[in-house]
C-alpha cells in the first residue's frame, strides 16, 4: 500500500513538472509560477522516493503520521496559492477597470441632432 | 449667481427597451447633460441612447454598475459638472424628482442627497414584498456596518455636489458600490440628507433587475471589505 502511494506521488510530481514546463514554454505560465510548481513537484518526488523524510518532518512537528504531515503541508500550500491567486486576480481586475474607464472617457460619443453620423465632440466647459 | 451645471449619469446595461423613455423623461425636465454609460451592452442600448442626443460613454466589456458610475462621474467632473445625479436607465426613477434631490446642494445644506423610498412621503410603487424585506434588512445591516443612519440603501437615486463626487472613491465595480458610497460618506464626513423619492416596480424592472439573492452576495462582500479593508 505504502509503495503504491509512493509511486503515485512520484508520478504526480513528474506530471506536475512536465505540465508546468510545457505551459511555461507555451507562455501560459509565468517563470515564477513554473518554478513554484516545479518545486512542489520536486518535493512530491523526493517524498515519494524517501518516505522516511516525511516521517521525520512529522515527528519533528509532533504529528503522528507522515501522511498527515503531507496533508497538512499541502493544505497550507494550496491555501497560500489561492490567496496569491485572488490578489492577482483583483489586481488584474482593477487594471482592467482603469483601462476600460480611460477608453470610455476618451471616446465620448454624441450625435448632433438631425445629423446621422456620430461626432466625437464632447461637451466642454 | 449662474445656475449650476447638473449632469445626470445613467448606468445602462442591456436597457434597449427602457433607456429611451428614461432619457426623454430627463430631457422633458430640461436636463441636457445626460451621460449614458453603456456598460458592454449586447443590445442596442448605445445606438438608442445616441439617437436621443445623450452623451454616450461605452465600456467595451461589462464591468458592473459601480464601474459605470465611476466612469460617468469622472467624465462629468472633467466636463465641469457642479452637481452629479445618478439615475437608473430602466425607468424606475422619476426625472420630476431630481429637483428635490439637487435643492439641498444648491442651498448648500448638504453635499450628498440620497433618495429614499422608505422615508416619510417616499414610496416604492408595486414593490414585491420579498424585495422589501431584503431592502429593509440591508438598511439595518448598513446601520450596523457603515454606522450611517439612512432609511434606504440601494435605490441608486442620489445627487452629489462636485466636492462630494470628487471625494467619494468608488472601488467596487458591481452593485456593492451602493454600500460603498454610504461608507465613504460616513468615513469622509460628507454632509448628507435623505429626501423622499418614488421608485416604481414594473414586472419588467423586477425581472431584469437585481435578484434578491444578490443581497446575500453584497452582504458577504461588505463584511469581507470591513474585515480585510
Ligand atoms: N453599467 C451597468 N449598469 C447596470 C448593470 N446592471 C444594472 N445596471 C443598471 O443599473 C440600473 C439599476 O439596475 P437594476 O438591475 O435595475 O437594479 P435594481 O433596480 O436595484 O433592481 C439600471 O439602469 C441598469 O441598467 C451593469 O452591469 N452595468
Ligand atoms: Mg431596476
């Protein structure tokens, strides 16, 4: 059982690295995130190959089992990634909003009464 | 003294069926500076608003009413507005009541005038009772969270002096901006009054308007904003 778990962990780790490497070369992933994900994949592989490491880490932290340690560890990492992602999304959203606003304000449209084509002149003061 | 330049900002999203009536109502009462912010509508809102002679600012994508008002207000400030009125494009507000909203500003009694349908003499015509319940809950919530004493929070009909409009910072793109504006008024100690207004509910405006369930989302967002800044 433990052996199967270790093999799966190694496979997932390899998959994560390959997947992020591909997305990185397709410009769909920033270098920073590529490194981050690869590091995660690497940790999976290392722990898959040397499960004693997670036992050791668990006992240092006072956790009973190595697998529990892995679980806690991944929840924390995922939580961190989620927060980072939402911050980023928010930043992108606020930049987009600013862009859209500037675009709208610099292109006011008003039709002169009776004329068909729209004129770009704005009300002035 | 010369009469103040009043700008009416109308946020509109897919309002082709109602926008013309809303704009002509405004024009009938002599408001010539009508700014329609067409927020990525997929219907003919832009064309119809243009045909009515309003100034149209278009967002290429839909961002939400808060973002649209921000665009409209910034444009109006740049164009030299003395007073800015926010007005719905779906016919739920009455142009005849704008004079009531701008009077306290002209008389220098307030910098922000908030329409209220629940204050004495205000009214909500044909309001569905579930909507009324949630709006009232929203009022209580706003009193607790923003600590501002108002009788109505989310009807969108308000007037701001130039000074108030430049000081109020709308960050929320969506409907949450309504609570945010109240927050800003309280935080920045902007002098405000409430005046009675009539908000009419037609079947259409209820269908197309905000879902009652949205209230919960707005609630959650405001709590979040309070906690995390
Ligand atoms: N710009 C913009 N305006 C919107 C959006 N959603 C609604 N509105 C406008 O805001 C006003 C009030 O919206 P509505 O949905 O009727 O809200 P309710 O009256 O509170 O139910 C109307 O003029 C709508 O056209 C949006 O996503 N963007
Ligand atoms: Mg409405």
